[in-house]
C-alpha cells in the first residue's frame, strides 16, 4: 500500500518537474523571440536613418538652390530700371489748332483766287491779301499754308491715337516698336511746327516793316497758331529728344526764314521790275455807267468820300468798272507822275495813310479793297434805288 502511494508521489513529482522544464523552455524561447524582434527593429531604424542621412545632402542642396534662386530673382528685380514716363503732350489739341489754321488759310486762299474781300474788323487784312507778299510762284501763299496745316493736323491726330494705345497698355506692357513710332511722330511734329513758326516770323516782319504795320487779323491769328503748335511740339519731347532735335531745328528755322526772304517779294514780278518805269496812263473803261452809279458817284463826291488808287492797280480798275465810264468817282491817284521802283506815293495818299489799293475813306472810315455799289451806298447814306426801271431807262 505504501509502495503504491510512493509511486504515485513520484509520478506527480515527475509531472511537476516536466512542467517546470517546459515553462523554462517557453520563457527562454519568448525572450529569444523578443531579442530577435528588438534586433530587427534596431536594424530597421538604423537602415532608415542611413537612408535619411543619404537623402539629407540632396534636400539641403535643393533648399539652398531654391533660396539662391529666390535671392537672385529679388536682386534682378530690384536692379531693373523703372520705365521712362510716357510723354503726353496734348496732341489732340494740337491737331485741332492745326485744323483751325488749315480752315483759315483755305478761306484766305479762296478769297485771293476769286478776288473777293475777306471779312475783317481791322483795316490791314485786305492790304495783306492784295499785296505781292500774298503770292508765291503765282499761287496764294495761304494755299501753301492750308496744305502745311493740314499735314500737321493729320500727323498730330495719328500720334494722339498712338498715345492713347500706349496709355491703355500701361507701363508693364510697353510695346517697344509702338513706342518708337510714337517718339518719331513727336519729333516730326516738332520739326513741322518749327517750319510753320519760321514762316510766321517772316510774315510778321513783312507786316511790320514792308506793309507799314498793317493790322491783319488773319495773319496774327495764323502766327499765334503756329507759335502755339511750336510750343506744344517742343514741350512734348523728352530731355534726350530735345537735345538731339534742337540743333537741326535751329538750322531749319534759319534756313526757312532766309528762303522766305529770297523767294517772297512785294510783287510777283518784282524781280523783273528793276529799272522799269511806268508812265501814268488812265485806264480805259469798258462798262457803261448807269443812272444809279452816276448818282452814287455824285453823292460820294458831295459827302467828301475818296477813293485812293494807282493807275497800274488791277483792283482799282475793276472798282472803276463797277461804276462804269461816265461816273464821276471822287478818285485820288497815288502815282500821278508815273511809277518806278522806289517812287513814293502822292502826299494826299500819304496823309490818308493808304497802305493798299484801292482804299476808300467814307465819313472817316477806311475800307480797303473793292467794294460793291450797295455797300458804298449804305456807308455813305445814299438813298437812291438801283431798280429795274432805272436799268431799263439806261438801256434806252
């Protein structure tokens, strides 16, 4: 019995021993697995760290390159020159002024070609229009002026359009070709206005010294337009453009004035009149006078009106033809002893300050150029009637 119990206890002890051995083995295996996992983790981290270290120089280089590029861009941007401010002269106003000059000159050219009288509140307009200085090579000087003003107007309006386009683009979107075209237009306008100013300067000299200070409103207006165009043209240039354009502009001004003095003379045929002498000869009128024209001529003489003229003056002859042969016009001849270059006018004409032919003086008022019978009647207070009955009576 005891033997049985001893064997049982020995069996239980053996089982316990086996269990303890297996537990130790399992714990050892667990520790081994843990160590292997830890080692793999360490190796993985070391590998990852090595990769990061390998990649780090490239990342640093990229960052440095980006920073350097940003710095270089900033430096380049800061060193770029600011765009030159766009010159903005009032080119549309310049075109408008030139257009006004073209219209004025066209009107004067028309009056000169048709032999009409320019409407003028001053007394010297007709004197200037009838003088030899108003023609160049048989063409009215005002016709040349109309063409010149028209060309300046077209150029100014074209440059104004280019200016508007450049302004709309802004400084950031400047077009180099368009800006170059704009600059050339402004310089050309300056030279054109310089030529106009030179011509006006010479004509002002003619008015003051050659025509005895004749007061010509159209001439003064044209000069004012020319000088204003010159001022706008010069103000529209940049500093560099002004420096480059000034010397040739001065030369252009001097040459233009000199040429005007050579080609523009007091008479279209002045070059052929040297040494010429014209003997006095009263004109032979072709038109017959009427009862109305004879009555008007008589009334003019009775009221002290005078017509001053020269026997060689075509406008004076036309004025006499208006009255017709037989009408006793109160006429004063300014060259009763004939004419040659340098001959002074008669004392009566000088006392009346006659500056052009014909000149009427009615009730203290001076009228230059040909006048209609109706206007002479109105100014002198004549009450006669130029009706159909009197014309029929003249026919029979």
